[in-house]
């Protein structure tokens, strides 16, 4: 009898891998009657399944178990070359004055990688994200753009996005009369929809977890697993002068490339290359100033900047005991490299 109960439990739990289940749920699904031997012995059956590594106690509540996902060793060989899995990802650049960040010479991206774009509001996160999308149409199985601000409450594309895409006339958004990317009006639970678009180039602008930023790393991991051999570019908000985006350091845990956007003076933006898992040379820490033009659609005047040699990136200097704005960088902290 006990073995038959374990078999029934094993079959039921196979459909709940990765989730938590409670004894109450199991008893209801198996239609066990209170007072019967199986009603009482289910705990012993779950103990046996725990020893067999099918489930484990949740650690939070008695009678609640986490159903484990079966994991088998990966069979592989070392045949192949150093370019296996590397993707020819095209990076944002200016089509107005032909200036570039030069990321293609510093960073290598592979199947399954995650690009994280963080920054202050209104200083170029979306411009960078949409540039990634436009540059890489046709690179993978398909392309997907997710974000609630791109559509109306009725699920229609916003006129603002249409205007921006038309101004990005260097990108071939349409082919044979059809848009070359899917637009999904999702405001939250992005990870629930990623699985429908495996091996795609996916842009999420922007990901938010109101009041639950402690979940950011697990959400990012789930999203990354969901698109398989694709590439993800995720936008997160970052407060002024903060090093990390909402969620802190854990927001970067699963990122393969981190680009941080801040304001640069009154009318420009500053992009800092953060974490790089696969760098071709020196990349992390490099900074580039740029201008956003055409109502946020395009980039121009991209150039590398370095710490001001006068104030050493403080933005001010002391003169007779008083702090005054640095006369060299004008308080921007950085100056054009070689300028």
C-alpha cells in the first residue's frame, strides 16, 4: 500500500517540479480520506521521497515541500573552436556623425548572455536599449520588445514609440510589409512570458519590482534561463549618484555586460562600462559621453572621457579654503580623452 502511495505521489509531483506543495494539497489531489492509513502515512512517504532527493522540506512551514527539478550530468567534449557560441552582436552607435563607443572591440557576447542597462530617468537608457534592438534585427530566431510604456491600455502601440522608430531610420524595422519584432505589452512577471520566445533577442524596458527588489537576482536568472540561446537586454532604473540600480549589487549578479547611464552636465549623458564577463581587452571602467538627439531616437557626438586631471573627478577644487567649481571640467568631473 505504501509503495502504491509513493508511486501516486511521484506521478503527481512530476507536474510540480520547481514549485512548493503542501500536504493538504497532496491529500486533496489524491482524494485521501481523513482517518485512513494513507492519510496518516503520507508523511512517511514524503520522508522517503526526501531521502530519494525528489522533494525537500521548505524550511518555512511544516508539511510544505519544494519539489526538486531532476538534474543530470552534462555530456560534452572539448571539440570546437574559440568562436563557438560567440554571437556577432552589433552595438549602439551614431548614424548621424559616425561616432561609436567601440564596444565591439572590447566586449564579446555569446548565446544566453544578458546585457544590463541601468541609469537615471531621461538620460538615454531607452535610446541604448532600442539601438540594441534595431542593430540586431535578424541576428537570432526573432526579436522581442517588452514594456508597458510602449503600448496603450487598449494594447495598441503608442504613437510616441512609432515616432521614435521612424526617426531611427537606419534600422530596417519592416520587411515585406511586416514588423520584424514582436511587441508585448507586459508590466510585470516578465519571466512568465519569456519562455514563449526562445532563442530571441529580447529587450525589456524597463523591469520593475515595486517593493520586492530583493527578488531581482532570481527574476533575472529566470528570465535568462527562459530565452535559452538568445540574448537579453534589460533596463533598470538607477537613482542619481547611485552606483547600482534598484535591487543593489544583486541586480548585476547574472549580467554578462553592464552599461551604466548617468547625466553629464546639463544636456549630455555619460555611459560607464561596468561588469564585463568576457572582455577582449580593458573595458570595465571606461566612460563615454554622448548626446541624445531626435527626441530620444538617436545618438551622436560619442567620445571617450577620462577623469579631470585638475580635480581628479571631484568636480570642484579648493581655493583659499573654499570649494569652487573646477575650471577645467566645469564641474562635470570628466573631460574628453586627449582633449
